[in-house]
């Protein structure tokens, strides 16, 4: 077969967003030889797009805040389906992880007393989100990137990993290609951390970047790992609606955090009807359903959304607190948000489900394979609170790095079967050799339409089943792809494997959505509108590969010890 | 729906040529959408870097009608009806393929800049007015368009002596961090070559984040360097201390 490079490390981290960077920093600090592999250039990962803030009970603004309240908010937001242990670690450790960024050079917005400022966000009892205007993610990724490049990590940029390699039960390496040259590359490792982010590119309207093709979910699944609660995909309530080319781009929740008001075409502040207590700062699942319902019932804005207005805060304030939003609407939509409302509609934003991990080290069900950040599942349950993903990726990035380094320590590298690698290489090259076949771009667009139509904000058995049937057809079509050009930086070719990943996660999403016969958090079944706490409230959905096909089972949720469960009963 | 004509550079390090495409234009469409249309309908292998398509990641820097632009931020309705739109890779860096260039040099430079260094007993109190200077520079999305138009890098290709505007503001940001205690003035002068900038402000003009690269970053940095090396009092002190 073609020649390929081989690199050997103790730990490889796949994905260089917040979770990947934090994992690599930790792994390296623990003495493991660490590789950080990213599909894009360093610092371009999806974390860069996070806007509103990172949730941590620092109690700088609302001094009553503490980890207990953050823990309870997170569990309630997730409709108690969360892995409670992860939610607990997250709430306890987030403040130190945020402060650590400051020690590494981050410049968060300040309080008058000179400490990290915090803002209000949906579902958080207190002002809890440390932020930098509306570009918090950029600040975080630059800080981590900077720390990372001075931490002795080997960074492999524009390198796509396509296959995890196992020796017996455990993972021992990863195979992929350089985007630039198209040449293959093999990484041998004793532990692998997946930090590949989410799956939003399976949908037509999404706030996610091109990288969000579910690679980590798919590779873990193919390697035999369990995926948990994949039916829970978050539709962020406020994506841009108009013009068409920017539909889906995120409008930060900070707009509502800073006092933004939602109205319908009749001028009604409709959140009064859906959540009179929390209004615009209700949890994302509720706000998304509310906007969707208003539009469905004919009270939408001219382009089929709701109005979101923050102009009453004054032009200076809006420009200072929400500078990116100001520019985004000015430049893409010719709308001055300091003078009038924006139009917004739900957009696919975040997958709560993911690789099933345990909270201590983020290890998956496959030995040697770890996952952190959006690709991991469990932490957020049925619905994630805004700001909890940036803190998640710090807390569990660190834990995964630590766990992987400890696991890798002292192990010797297993040999990698040359035959196996050749098989992967041939599979990847196939679209060049096929004389006939489908255009990957066409199948991708078709998949996006299917997911948008059938596995959206509101679901019914009939629709989900149609979605599954369509996904099955697309899987067939995607078996024979054909592309043009050379192996050098060829986006059409890159899409071929990404498409396969998206098909796997789409099927997982659909199968879990079909099985869960209740509504909970982000999963809204029109045919089962109530939450079924007695049955489904106590079950996680699990998919895993079995005899080459996707197998669905349920598993009882992790039971919360009395010491913590009483925190919730005391409230009642 | 109107139809736009794009002439896009297709080629690699060995050379290449323009290829013409016709693309239907929808409301609000940007040049990056047009390039996607080309990929999906004509040439699936057309190479372009992009990530967020929301002007936040700085990946899709290209030269559109000769001007450095983010393709995701350049609206098709900013051109005259019937105007042909040319799309080229940024010129200051070697072409890899089509619109993708080799920007790895920037990452090498970045790594050389001494990192943020706080005092050991830092109390971590900073005031908003003190962090704002640094925050302006930290808006940088690393699109490298400032590097692309800097004549020292673009016309004279002096990457051996000058780190470029992107990294001037990175040094400036460290220097202006309220809690940083390291002195990077020698680095700015000797390694990064701050003296090479002759303040033509081309970098500031192209910055998609409106960072005042020259006025707020490079000029103050030059002043600090001058203070260290040419201030008579500092000179005298250096002589006395033998530094």
C-alpha cells in the first residue's frame, strides 16, 4: 500500500477545542508524551464561537451563589437525567478551572472590585457566567492555545482522524490523513482522548461549524463504545432567521441575559404564557418550544421567527456588552440592534448525548478510550444550561487528560496490524476509484433536510420513523460515492468520511428519539407530551454496535445517594 | 434570482489559473456561499479553509477583487450587477491549493513570544479600565489579513526579521497586561523587529475586528522600546549597572 507516517505517543487527543486543549495540557503536565490532533488550524475549533460565558459559582456578583446551587440548577435543567456525579464534579470544580484561565492570561470582564464579572443566563439561579463581552469562547481558546503551545505538546494541525485502532479490547492507535497532502498517517498511543465536539452539521439550520460532523461519536461507536441519550439535541432558541444565507447563526443568550425581550407579531411578550416566572431566561428547551409554537400558530415575524429586542438598554450598552451581535446583524442583515428588534428562530446547537463516560476520568466503555466536552454524554442530561458547556470542557478536559495519562503510564505500545491499516486506507480511497457513484455534497444536503424535517424541535412516532427510513436510504446511497480531483486538500473527499460519521450519529439520534416515549428536556414528543418520571425518567438510552448494526437498549440511571437527593426534596 | 460570475484561482504551488463559474445569487448571500455552491455543483475539490461562517474564526481569508476579505463576511450584493468577482488566495503566504495557503510560519512566530508571566504572589485583582487595552488585542481572530497586507511581509518577504502586525499586538497585549511582570522589549526589538514597521497602517485598515493595530499596539510598543534603548537616563543606568 501507499507509504504513511507513524507517530508514537503515550496519549493522543483528537480535537483541539476547549476540551481537547485542556486535556492535552493536563496529560502533558502529568508527564505523558501528548499529541493534539485537529482537523483545522489551531485555535479555529468550535469553542471560538461560544459567546455568552462560562458558568461557575464564583459568587463574585451574587454572593449567595455556591456549588450546591449550581449543581441543583444543572440537574433540574437536565430534568434529572444527568449523570449526577459529573454534574457534581462540574459544579464543584468549575470555579477553580475558570480562575486557572485567569492565571494563564485570560482577561475576563471585571466587577467594580476588580474581580471576574458574571452575568445572568437561563436556568441559573444567580448571575453566574464569567464572560468577555459576547466573545467568551475566543478568549478561552486563545488562553488554552497559548498555554498549550508552551506545554510541550506536539500539535498536528489539519489532520483528520478516521479510524480508531484496537488490539483486543483496548484502543492502541488512530489512523487518518493530512488534509493538505491527502497522505495517510498512523498514530500509536496507549490512551486516546476524544474531544471532537458535536454533530450539528447533520442539520440544515445549525449554529455549528463544518467540523461538527460527529466524528468522535461515530469512531467511538465503531470501536464498540456505548453512546448515551443521543435523542437529546439542543435547539438553541435564538438563531438568525434572515437573510437565508445566515439562517441558523447563533444569537447569544446573553442578549436575553442583558435584558432582551421576546415578542410575537401581535406585540405580545409571549413567554408570559410559557414560563411567567423566568420569562426570557427560562431554560433553552422551553424558550425554543415557545418560539416554535408562536410561529406555528401564526404569530411569527415576517420571516418566520420571533422578535428579540434589546434596544431599550441603549446603544452604548448594547455595543459594549454585545459587540459581536451588533456587528453580526449590521453586516449580515442590515439591522441595527441598538434601534430595533432582531428576528430569531431555534437553531441546532448542541448534542447532550454522546460517548458514555464515567465522571472520574472520562473513560468510555472501551479500555483506553476517553471522551470530554460535547462528544461525551451524560453531564447535561436532557437539556443543557447555557454557559455549562464551557465549564464542562474545562472540568472534564482536565479530568480526561489526567485519566488518560494515568492509564497510559507504564504501558508499552501494542503492535498495529498492517492489514487493518491497509483496509482503512483502501476504504478511504474508494471514492477516487469508483467510476460511478453519488456526489457526497448531494447526500449531505439530503441528510440535512431529513434531520431538519423529521427529528426537529417537536417529534412524533410517524415522523421519526420516516426519518429512520430516509436515513436507511441515504446509508445505502452513501455506500458508493464518487469524487473528482486529486488527494490534495480535497473538500469533496474529506466530506466522504465526515458524511459516514453524520449518518451514524443521525441514526443514533433517530433511534433513541423513537424509543423514548415521553417528553423530557429537549426531546419533545407531540404524541407523548408529558414527562414519564416513573419509567423514562429513570432510564438512559444507550446505542452500541451489535453484529454490525445499531442496537438500542435502556439502562437505569445512576442512582443519586441520599446526601444529594435530599437537596432536591428539601426544595419542594 | 440573479446570476453572478466568479473567477476563482485554481492551482497549487506549481502555478494555476482562473476558472470561471456562474452562481445563482440569493438574498444576503456571501462569497463563501458562492464557493460552497461551486463545490456542490461544479468542482467538489475546490479548496478553501472555513470553519464558522460567522466571521468569528478567521479561517476564510482570501483576496476578493484584489482586496483581502473574509469570504464569509463579503456580501454578494456589495458588488455591482454584472461585475465579475475574482477570488484569490492571500498573497503573502505560499499557495498550497486553490484558496488555501501555508500559514504555518505564523504559528512558529507565535510560539516564540514569551508567554504571560505573573508575579508569584499575584492577588488577581484587575480593573475593567486596565484590562480593556489588552481585551482589544484579544479580539484578534487570527485571520492573518494584517500579515497579508503588511508590505514588509507581502512585498519584501522579510519574515526572517519581522513578526508582523498580528504578533506585534500579541506582544503589546502581554506587555500591557496589568499583572504581567516580564519585560519583552528586547524581544520586540531584536526578535520581532518592531523597528521595521514604518506605520503605514495597512494592517489596521484590513482588520475585520477593527483593532487599532498601529495606534494602540505597535506605536506604544515602539515607544516602550525607545524608552528602554534610547532614553538618556536608562542609557546611563545601563552603563552604570553594566547591562
